[in-house]
């Protein structure tokens, strides 16, 4: 199932939290060779994890971490502006209607539909919170995955070639895209909406309201 958990609530899900940060270290440091910091616990964390982000986590049936991504509003500090701003020609992306997703991570044992499920959560957040776009930075390997899932971004800028290529892009809200992603992920929209509603309630309020 999909869980939406703020950083200050992760202590309620210790197995998921530990798995997420360890899988991030495995994916970004071990498998991709990125220049990221891994602490003594084998976890990959950075300064954006200290901003009380929202994590979207796919929980496997055994309670383990299958995949996840980190979400922050672009009205505050975000990687697309502070680290990768040059990819958008130095023009900051800053809007209460645009949120950034980073650290899209899949465990080595993730079930086949996990990537689609996490992408589907982006559509649920855009629909539920009235967002216009999701922004993110992605590498070349993700382009094929996005196409298979059925939701590709508009690319704003790119650097590098081949496997070293990195791009910044925007995903716009589309009900048709949400339904297509849900179908390919094998998750009924009714169930996906239920997970979202369970996390945020009928009023669908998020805790970024004060900063967004």
C-alpha cells in the first residue's frame, strides 16, 4: 500500500523508515555511484530530510520498504533551485501549486508495480491538493521507466550525455494520465484515493499550507 508520512512521523514506522534510508544508500551510492553521504547506520540522508518533508512510501505486504520519494513545496528550499538551478537557466521554480519530488528510490526486491504506484501518488497529490505540477530532476535511466508507467515530464533542461545525462522536468496534472498510470500499476483508482484520503482526511489538508 501507499503511505504518506511526514518526517516527524517516521518514528511511527521504524521498519519503513530504516528500509527507505538504507535503500536510498544502496541505490544512489552503491548502484549509481552518486556523490551522496551515507552515515554510520548505512543510511543516505541530506539536508532536505531535515525540512520535515512528506515521504510517499510503498509498503510491501510484509511491512518492508518497496520504494519511495520525497516531497517538498517549491516555495521553500528545494534541490531543483539550489543544486540543479542551472538546468533551468537559473530561473527558479517557485509556486505554491508546484511541489518537488526527489530521491525516487526502489528497493532491489521491489514488486513490479512499485514504480507505477509511487508515480500514481503524484497524481493523487496534484488532484487532492489542487496542484498544477510536480517538478523533479531525473537521470537517463528513468526516461524509459516513465514511458512504461505512462507519465512522462516536460523537460526544461538537460546536461550530460548517455548514462550521465540529468534533466529537470515538470509533470502537469492530467486525470487521463492518473487513470493510465493506475491501470498500468494494477491499482484501482478507488483504492489509491482511499490511501490518500486515509492519510489526509476528508478535508484533504497538507502541512505545507503555512509555507505554500
